């Protein structure tokens, strides 16, 4: 089997000084890495963000407390669908409702929440069973509140 470079008549990436060519090199390196791993390779691209920890699964209590509601005929007639699988809900079908009010098939949302704690549509976070993650999340919220207070004070003084 010929190498990727021979097949595509190209050279390996080289160090470059321009930001544009550096970005192209990084993208090319990512593409080559994915090609080398083969078709069954699974990669969580959120883990590529430096310094950020991947969110843990939603807590069992939070998942168990999700409401199950029945799709009404009018909702079905409007073509309401599951944001994960994109299939339309059937009349009288039971779906899970997240606190943000997004609705999902249980078979779609439960595996998702077993891997991460957020809504796949709006990223609203459910509680987790990880105390370190919860403390970091609370600290982020406190930082946002401080920033909002500073903005409000600034606008009051200079606005």
C-alpha cells in the first residue's frame, strides 16, 4: 500500500512562519492522524481543547428525575422531532424532557447522559456525581456573576 504522501502527491508538513500556513499544517496533521487510525477510530474532539476537562456523566439522580411526557396529537402533527436522531415523534409516544424543555427519545438521550451531563441542543448542564467538577462549575458561575456585576457597575458609572 502506498503512503498517503505518495497517493496524494504531497510532502509532509513543514514548519512555517505564517499563521495561515501553520493552521493549514495543523489541519493536515489532524486529517493524516485520522486516516492513519482507520475507519473504526472514535475521537472526542472536545478533548482537544487545552486546559479544559471533559464533562462527566449526569448524575443518576438527575437522569432518573427527568420527566417523561406523552406527545400530544397536535405536537405530532406539527412535526416535532427528536434533536438527536431527527425522527419525528409519534402520537402518544413517551419522551424524556430535559430541564431546558428539550424533548428526546429515551433511547437517544439516556446513552448521551451516560457520557456527558449536558443537553445536546443547548448545553444546559445537569448535576453530576463528580464533586471536583461541580466545584469547578460553581466557580465558573461565580466568575460570570462577578463579571456581570462589574459590567453593571461600569455601566452605572459611565453609561
